[in-house]
């Protein structure tokens, strides 16, 4: 079980590094914005799945999972998208499709208004 825990953590870290690599490719104009968005979205879906796996393993091991740490990354991602001019309704639909709380978009937007 501990091996599964370590594997899940490694997968999550590799996905975070992949996301950084995708953004680097976009900023250096190796890939288009459309392609970067598609890859980032796919990466985010995998991250959500792996975090769920990690949470389940942690429960089986009797460990506490800090829910805020997962939300922080999601909130950061939503913030980036809103600053880039992404439609909030599209973000809500995307989060909902991933089984995540779309209300996070509204919460982030309220912070922007202050």
C-alpha cells in the first residue's frame, strides 16, 4: 500500500512538471495556444484522477488528506484562466465535467472584484 502511495505522489509530481513543460513550449511558441489549452486540460483531468487515487490510498492507510492543497492548485488555475479572459461559464462547465465544484469560479471572481 505504501508503494502505491509513493507511486501516486510521483505521478502527480510528473504531471505538474508536464504542465510546466507545456507552458514553456507555449511561451517559446513551439505549440499553438489551442494545442497548449488542449494539453493542459488533459493534464488537469489526469491530475484530478490521480489526486482522487491518492486520497483513497491515504484513507486506506488511515492518513489525513489536506483538501485545501488540492483546491489551492485549482483556484490558482481558475485565477490564471480568468485573468487570461476565459469565459467563467466555460470554466464552470469544465470543472463540473471533471466532477469538481464549479462554485470555485464564482468565489475566485468575487476576490477579483474586491
